[in-house]
C-alpha cells in the first residue's frame, strides 16, 4: 500500500509539472505529440486532435513530448510553425518556465489548503539549558515557537537558519497559559564538538580532557589521523589508550540552548513488548524530557541507546567539547526502557532488533502541536510560510554550489519514498505537507541552469533573446542529451547513498 501511495503521489506531482509545459505549448501553437501519465508500455491511449494522451503501465511520473524538442536529426528540422524550435525565444522561455511555475503554484495551493482546514504544526521546546541565552531571555520548557523575526515559523529549521548569522533574533512564543510573548535572544557561539570511537581500549576515562596524543589541539590531531591509528587520551583519572575506529568533528555554531520536542514518548501502536498508549519515562534509568537537560529528549536518549547497541564489545565512544568530556558510550547487549501502563510501571529489556522495530514501525511518532489561525490570517500565513520554504531551498542550493553544504544532504527518490511512508503513518495533514514540500523542491531544482533541466532551456532562450540569434537546434539538443546522462549518473549516486543511509 505504501508503495502504491508513493507512486500515485509522484505521478500527481510530475503530471501537474508537465501540465504547465503542455498548457503553454498549446497556448503558443506548439504541437504536443504525447502527454503521458506514467512510463513503460501504454495501458490505453486517447487520441486528440493534436495530442495523444497515454496512460502507461508504471505510475512513475509522466512526461510531454513536444514536436521539435531536442531534435538531433537535421532531416526532421523544418519551418513547420508547430515545432518548438521555430517559436520565438520569449515563447520558448515561458514554455520552459511553466513547468516549474506550476510545481511551485501547487505548493502554494496545498499549504493554503492545509492552513485553512488543518492548521499548522508548530514547534514545541522540550528543554532549555540554564547557562545559555534562551534561559536568560525567558524561554521555558513547553513554550511553542510561532514566529521568528516577525514571520511564521512552522518548522524549527527557520530558527536554526536565523541563528547562523550570530545576530539577535526576535522570537514570538505561545506560552503554556495560551498567551503570546515576544523575546529577543542573541545566540552564543558554541565550542567545537568532537566525537571519537576507539576499539581495543584500555585505561580509565574521567570528566576533563587534558591531552590527546600529547596535544591540546584536538581537532588538528584528529584531522591528521587515520582509521586504526593508536590514540591516547589523558584525563584527571588517568590515561585511556586504544585504536581510532571513527571520528567526527562538528565546527562551532551559534546556539541559544534549546532542545525541540520532536518525538512523542507515547507509544502509538503495539510493538512487542510495548502496547499502544505506553508512556516512556526513562531509558537505562535516565529520565525522559527533563526541562533543563538538553540530552534528555526521547530522540537523544534513543540515539545514544542505538549507538551503545551498535558498538562492538571492545569499543568506546567519547564526545567532548574543548576540555570537557560530555558523553561516554560503551557496548551493551540490552537496554532497559521503563514505561507507565495503566498507572503501573513496567521495565522491558530490549536488544538492537527490538529497538529498531520500535523506531521503524511507526511506534514513535512526531509530536503534534497543531495551531489553527483565524480564517482571515490562514491564507496570508500560508503564503508567507511557502515563501520562507522557497527562500530556504534557494539558500541551500546556493550554499551547495558554493561548497558550504554537502551532497550527502540531498535525497533521491528512495529517500522520498521513505519519507512518504513515514508521513502516511502520521496522517493526511503530514502527507499533504510532504507533497507540498516535494513539489516546491521539484520546481526549484528544475529552475537550475543545467542542461536537460527546464532551467537549462530557459538559459538558451535568454541567450537567443539577448543575442537575437537562433542557436543551432542540433547543438542545443546534444548539450541537453549529454546533460541528461550526467544528471542521470548523479541521480544513481544519490540513490545508492540513500540505500546505504536508510537500509
């Protein structure tokens, strides 16, 4: 069922995109030879005056085939006014632009629908660190973020991105008593965070790091090291030795000291040994959701537990900020999860497989904090929120091409399928939100000025408008064909990246 829903969603999104191309092609008199829904052999066809509408066997998107598009054979090039290559540059520009425009318009429509009929899921703050700016500004556990710098923020990424500059941020909060409160908070630059995994370790580990391989410049040492190199950590409790298995260096970033309440600690479905309605209160005797403990959120506790279950018997994972050791994880065969069921406490010992089952089968769900706006505000808020998402996507693309973001953050059709399955379990609102996000991404990606994409065709149209000279259609077709195969190869790379990430 999940696969069918995914295929139908993908087809719907792509068909809307292609309908934009179809509509403007017909508007300017370009012959659309085929408008196909899906790929593969035709299930059935409907022949119109100018276009054959194909409904293919595999519902994996769709396409339109325009007469005179990417024509490599000079024999087929003529003065036929219905060929795309014979249209004016501004007409070709609008035909190429129409697909991404329809994708983006669909995103606006869906978010307007969500805002009007369902409301938006706003972010709840789970924990606030006492020694950080958020606490000083009066932000408390249980507050919900409504606006950031005067704009609606229905996702924590908006606040996270606003903090990157290090400047003061205005945050409008919905307090637990239902009142609104606006605070200004200036982020603080965090310490560099390092994490290492050692195997075959011996010795003791304390709370204060006094040297790594005889040096106090920990990051520089780790950057020079390779897997398998010997490593020695000196602390107030002595020396710990081992061999490097993995290391992670997280650069300094601006923070205000809050943890979000991403996941609910109420089990949403029966997953052995848990029952629907069980409330998780601790993991290995560590309480869940302490108001002033940044590491006490359910996801943080589950992440640490999964790391402990995945570590080999002779492995140890150590995290540290500057000279402070913040976390030490060691191998475990089982973890103990305590729940409240019918006003009684139960403790279950579960292994790696059961923990994976708990997280992958939808028993742990995203915490919902629905906020319904007044009808007079919902449309404007939806438009504003969609604008924010588009600006965020554009900013990410710019940072990606400038080398400030990693391609590992990109998601392929495999990753999208996983997200659709998770959203389906959350309900129709979450599914519609994901569809809106996907179609906005499709619009932005297709506007990139790369061969084979709509953005590449827009560039060729702009060149013709500026130079007032027609580009050789055969050369343009070759460039788009080469670009297609390059993008196809890159897409395969991202697919394999997602396979290793999710499976």
